């Protein structure tokens, strides 16, 4: 096996100039589980049809998976008596959709047991959920990820960017994952769908610098609207659509709103504070341009720190590391 791999590498080196064990590829399951991708798509899109919030849930979950220990399904692990998993960390706020991944996994285990990783299921389901509205895949998902065996709540804060971050801390976080300023701006466009909790931005409405003031970088009309939703600094339960008027519609309006100072979080507004990222925001005002860039950045995000080959495992249940 080892000899074969080295031989394959030499061939690959000669042909493509690369030799990586850790590469994902198209249709990884075409032999081991030919209907895998169709099953993921079918279940995901059937559920999206009755839950328009699901695309946002799955897209964010995939992001949280990839930014902590790479896209290895670690976000899906349930805590045990001996381990507090990623799921139970502070930034998990409102992570949802675990039941969807479990349902898909159950079906895949019945069709081809032990073949399809939870990390791949999540990557595919996020893509299929967002794509439902378009009836065509919005980005390509390469497969062959394996599942990690470690999930620690204590690693989440240091890896998931905070909505209170400024431009330089955001960029540092993305660069530490091998992503660029361009990826940062493009992937932030995911906030065209979904909701945010008042407590994560109400300082911008009520007490920005501790003087009972408003964030001057937030459009006053938008701020007034947000105040009708988030009634005070102590509101810890209300959520607001991140993209006013179209929080289930995946489109470029995030960038149109952002340019008009209507980004919900400080981390959104921060993209206007750097010359380069500000310019990129300007270039993404049209959905066709945004979709093209998003497809490429998602491919890069989906490849962060992946386990392939014999690394990790194929979990039997997405919430539980195989014993
Ligand atoms: C740039 C740094 C980012 C920060 C600081 C950030 C922060 C946040 C926060 C605070 C929320 C709201 C959570 C809540 O109140 O429940 C949120 C929601 C969301 N984020 Fe991000 N995020 C970032 C990047 C991303 C990326 C790269 C993606 C995916 C590619 C993403 C996808 C989403 C989605 C889809 C939601 C809505 C979730 C839902 O409604 O279920 N975010 N984000
Ligand atoms: C999923 O599969 C079922 C049964 O094969 C089929 O009736 C249904 O139309 C499919 N749904 C989607 C969204 O593809
Ligand atoms: C998030 O973590 C808290 C504990 O910090 C836990 O009570 C809650 O159930 C977790 N949420 C999810 C979606 O797992
Ligand atoms: C950004 O935030 C970091 C960490 O809080 C801080 O050290 C840095 O000075 C801030 N940068 C700017 C430009 O405000
Ligand atoms: C606003 O912030 C200041 C300084 O942190 C604090 O003393 C004050 O209590 C805050 N106001 C409210 C309404 O929480």
C-alpha cells in the first residue's frame, strides 16, 4: 500500500507537479457510495422547502466546523462526561441544524455503512441548502474529508471571529486559516441570510463608547429600526434578520446595505474601514459577481485543515466519536 502510494505520488508529481496526500476531489464517493451526494441533496432540500432558515443554519455550521480544527465535523460532536465539545462553547449561540445532519447520516449509513464522513455531509448539505433557491449548485464541493476525533469547547473562542472584532483582528483570524482579505470580504457575504442576536450588536445602538451613544458608523435610520426590535441593552432573546428585508434570500444585498452603513455587526462595518476591503465591498454589489467569488472562497474555506486518506475516521454517528 505504502509503495503504491509513493509510486502514485511520483506519477502525480510528473503529471501535475504536485504530490499531496491531503487533497479533496470531485465525486470521492462515486464508487464507495454512488448515491451519497443525491441523498444529501434530497434530504436537505426537502427540509429547506419547509424551513427557510435552514440554509443559514447549515452555512454557519460549516463555517464554524472549518475554522476550528479544520473541516473535520468536530462542530457536530456532543459533549460527554469527560469532554466539553465545541458545541457547548459561548460562540455556539444559536447553532442549529444538527438534527438535519443526523437524519442524512442515518440514511447514508443504511445505504452504505461507514463510507461517508460527517464533515463531507455538512459541507454538501450547506451547499445544497443555499442552492435550493436557485435549483442549481451554487458552488462545487470537493469530497474526501474524514472526521476528526477531537472537539474542545476551549478551542472555539480563539478560532471563531467575534462580531466585535475590528478589521485587523478579523483579517488576522482569516489569514491564520490560509484565507485572504478577499476571502474575508466575500465570505462575510454569507450574512445575506440568517439572523443575529440583539446582544451581539445592541452596544452599537445604546452605549457604543459608554456614554449612552450610538455607533457613528451605523446608519441612523437603520439604527432607529433596530431599536424597535432590540428594546434595550439587556435584551438577550430577540434576533433580527441580518440583511434587512431579505434575510432568507441569498443575494448581494449584504454588500449594498453594507455600503450604506447598514451592516449589522461591528465586524461587518469593519470591512469598510480598510482601503482594500472597502474596495472589494464596492466590487461585490451585483449578485452575479458575488456568486462567482463566493463559489471560489467557499472552496478554499471547505479545504481548511481537512483530514484525508487514513487520518481521522468515518464516524458512525455524527455526534459521537467511534469507540
Ligand atoms: C468574518 C467573521 C464573522 C463573524 C464575526 C461572524 C459573526 C456572526 C454572528 C455573531 C452571527 C449571529 C449569531 C447569532 O446571533 O446567533 C453570525 C451569523 C451567521 N454567520 Fe457569521 N460571522 C463571520 C463570518 C461568517 C462566515 C465566513 C460565514 C459562512 C461562510 C458566516 C455565516 C453566517 C450565517 C449564515 C449566519 C446566520 C445563522 C443563522 O441565522 O442561523 N459567517 N455570524
Ligand atoms: C427526494 O426523493 C423522493 C423519493 O425518491 C422524491 O419523491 C422527492 O421528490 C425527492 N425530493 C427532492 C427535493 O429531490
Ligand atoms: C451552547 O452551549 C451552552 C453551554 O455553554 C449549552 O447549554 C447549549 O445547549 C449549547 N447550544 C447548542 C446548540 O449546542
Ligand atoms: C483592533 O483590535 C485589537 C484587539 O482588540 C487592538 O489591539 C487593535 O489596536 C485594534 N486595531 C484598531 C485599528 O483599532
Ligand atoms: C454604558 O457604559 C458605561 C461604561 O461602560 C456604563 O457605566 C453604563 O452603565 C452603561 N449604560 C447602560 C445603560 O448599560
